[in-house]
């Protein structure tokens, strides 16, 4: 973080100092919400949640080295007292960008799916010093947190922006106005919150409305809802995708035995071969978005292709692939799930096993926040999985898993419906054999990433355990 005194921070956020012995003491490190992550020079953000109150941990944060805490009431340690901690933290982030980081370019990314992988690609394609959103910290808490990770040496700040309501992204862009806005797609994630894809498109399009004159909108040419956003921005527009009309596109796409895509990257300046290290054909579009951003940064098509080919997945539980000692491959894609991402993940599983002796095993949990369309969506995923002719479909959980099983049955397939992770783990230990590929996929609330992690451990019932 760009160094700021407590006096300066208090002035920026509209707060007052309490229990501060040295008003000129400096905050020099990124902000933290977890007192255990505090270091010398950090600022502790005392948020009050449903189950915990950050004010309780202010003393622990200062003991760990934090210069002060941002609070709503004095807590007996050096603090900046404000009416609303979250709003004040947003003001701090905006001030840092508008002043100390005024030469840093902001790349903002949104979409119903693919935001995090696209962010990981962009962060590794862009030249210079790049700071990117950690994990999926893409809301009013994570956005200013990421800004505090940057300093005057940062050339690019790559920010995910998520939304559950119309207006959420607009509020985020008021903290961090983008120079480049990327929209991956408009799907059905959170449709239960928004009510329709049209409303989702309205919300996602706020990211291109925020562009200044001369900014750049990077839009998916293969998504009609995204393409319509060209009419909502004052910025320039570059499109990407498989369409021949796209500015940056991929041709001759092929998928290897590990489910990784290769293609010829084509731009107005030329073409070059790309071999991705990410799993899944959906990564073609995510990488093309990064190619468009790299092109804007002045990279040649050859350099962009080389950087895309070297890029590695950086975020956990998104097609995170591990091969066990016995040759079983575990694909942990359980960070989140919606109908689009479910289909993409199932396609990837099929591509990793199709035409070979490896068996395909899909372990699926429910998709959250689908509202009234939830039953239909789960049944459709069941039918989709059945049509892929996977070797084993295991559905974990309650009612929604039962709906998926109904869809599988409707399509003439077979699936096993199990009540919980322990039962699923026992079955998997029983049936898996060397060479099998196991996809674990479900919404974050289902916590299936824990099952994937447990699958990487030795079977306690086996002779080798």
C-alpha cells in the first residue's frame, strides 16, 4: 500500500482518531480483515458480520503489528472511528486510486462465469507490475482490499467485479473506475436474485457504462447479451470469440488428452499458436479476453500467445487438477456452479476421457440461487450429463440432487443419488481404479471442494493407508 499517515487516512475516510499516540504513524501494508494476517504497518478493518464482530479482534491485530484499526467505536487501541466501516474503506480505496495510483491502469472484469480464470489469464499476460484480485474478492469488501495491495510501482490493477443486484457493479466502479472493462458472458448465475437474464445483462453492463471517453470495452462476440453492451459505453470496443466477426479470435481449436485447448490466435496484426495449461474448452474464451487486453497494452500477437501458453491456474477449486499416486485424476471445480459452468465442466470431463480407456466419473452437487427455475435447471443438467455418456454420475445432497437424477433418468441414463459427502467418499473409494478421471462440481455452499480434497488423501480402509 502507498504509505499514508493515520491523520491522512482519517481525513480521506471522514473519521476521527481515537487512542492514537502518534497521528503521523504510517500505514504501509495492505489492509486485513483477519487479525491473524496483520503485519507491521497494516490497517485492520473491523467489520461486523452475522456471527462475529471484528472490533473484538482489534487488539489482536495491533498486537500482530497493525498500525491501527478502522472501527465504528473506540476499542482501546489506535483507531480511526467512522460511522460505516465498509463505506469508509471504499472511500480509502477510491482516494488511493485517484491520487497515489493515478498512473495505474484499472482492468475490471465481470460476467456470470469465468471471471476468476479470465483474471488469472490477464494478470499473467499483462507486462510490468500487476496486482490482481486474490481468490474471488470481487465485492465491496474485496475491491478496496485489492487496491491497498497496490503501490506507485503498480502498472495494472486487475479487479473482478461481482453482483447480486442491479447497481452493485455501478457502486464498485465508483470506487475504481475502469480504464478497460471486460465482460465474459451473461448466463443464469444468481438468476434467482436477478429474476431474468435481461436483468443480469443490465447489471453486468454497468461495467462498460463506467468507462471514460477513450476507455476500452472488451466484449464476448459469441454472447448476444454481451454484444448489445456496445451501445451502453462511451469507450472503444474490441470483441473476442470464435465468431469470424470478432476482433480477437481463435481458430482450429483442439482439446488434448488432459482437456487443455490449443488454437491459432488471430488478431488484426497477425496470428500465433497457443497451447493453454488450463483445463476445459471454456478457457478458450477466457484466454481470448486476456489476449484482447494484452493487445491493448501493446503486446505483439507472438508475445501474447507465448504468455497465454505459459499461464497457470492461480485460483483454487476451479478445474484444479491433481493426479494421485495410483493414477486417478481428481478435477476439483467446486468453487461454484451454475448451469453454464456445469455444462462446461462436464464437457471438459468428457474430453479428458472420450475414446480412451479412462473412465469418467462426475460427482455433482446442487446449484444455488436459481430461484423458481431451480428444478428445471437441475433436471436439464441431469439430461446433459446423461447425453455425454459418462461412465458414472454420482449426485450428492438433497432435493436438488434428486432433480438432477430425474433428468438423468429422463434421458435414459443412470445415476446414483447419495445423501452426503461421507457416503460419496466411501463409494468412490470402492469403485475408483487407476486412470479414472473424477470431476467434483457444485455451488460453494455445498462445500464439495472438501470431498475433492479428501479424495486426494489415502483411503483409510485400504492396505496402503
